[in-house]
């Protein structure tokens, strides 16, 4: 009887499937990384003075910022080349959206599967040379002086397209078809800060290279 030949096991790295995508942002992206409160205070002061607000009229607003721990300014990572996102921020969109869509796409614990089997590259995802401005919105916060209306402010970039690679470890349930359904959710609930208000929404398509 002929001896069966042993099938050579395929190495782990050789099993990983890679696809490239372009994300075309339909609305501005807001930075989500906390910035120093002093930057926030300087921004408010510079903006107010530029708009003709007397120096003495800024006292109450700046006092509010000192009192409220919730008042904040968020922004982007920056280096000598400009403004960028980190890959974990894009991955965060997939995990959050996977948690929302797990019953829709019929994959249990989809967020956990994305966290363990899907990875985004490159680590630094360049956006542009500098920010395009700021977006502000009010916050209701509790302070030692009672409830007050504070101000949240985020750096903003617009007219952005990025390219990413998705590396997927083989999995029976988590497939690229499922991940592309998750990306479809990006037109409704986008990436980064204040996405519930429509910021960071995007459309996607396959890309040849990044």
C-alpha cells in the first residue's frame, strides 16, 4: 500500500490576505486627540480679539474654561510633513461599526473578531500639510458653580482621500465581504470626532496601490 504524502502546512504569513482601499471623505474630519488646554484658551482669545471683542470681555469665557474639566480642544497628530491619523483610529471605526452591525451581517462578536483578525496599514496615514480650521460646539457641563455651557473645539481638515491596506488573518466568518459591508456604514457614521453629527463620513472603493 502506497504511503500517503504529508501535505505541507501553509505558513501563517502566507495565509494573510491583503486588500487596498481608497476612502473618499464626503464631510470634514475632526481631530480626536486631546490638545493642551492652553492651546484652547489661546485660540479663543486670538479669535475674539481678531473679531473686535475687547480684552476685558474675555474674562468670563476664560474663567469658564478654567473651571470646567470637560471643556476641551481636540486635534490631529502632526509631524514635519503635516497632519496625519494613526491606523488605530481607522481600526476604531471598524470595531465600533462592527459592534453596531453584528446582527445585520449575522456575525456574532464581530467587534472582537475585527480586533483579533483585521489590521490596518500604514501606521501613519497622512492627510495634508496643515489643518483647514476649527469646528466648535457647545457642551453642557457641571462645575463647582453649577451647570454651565462650555465650548468644545476640534481641528478640522476637509477634501480628504486616503488609501489604506487591510490585512486579514483567515477566518470562517470574518471575510472581506463582511468588512466591505462594515465600510458601507461609513457613509452614515464616519471616522474620528463628532461623527454622530455627520463629520468624517466616507465612501470607499478598491485601490491598486497605496
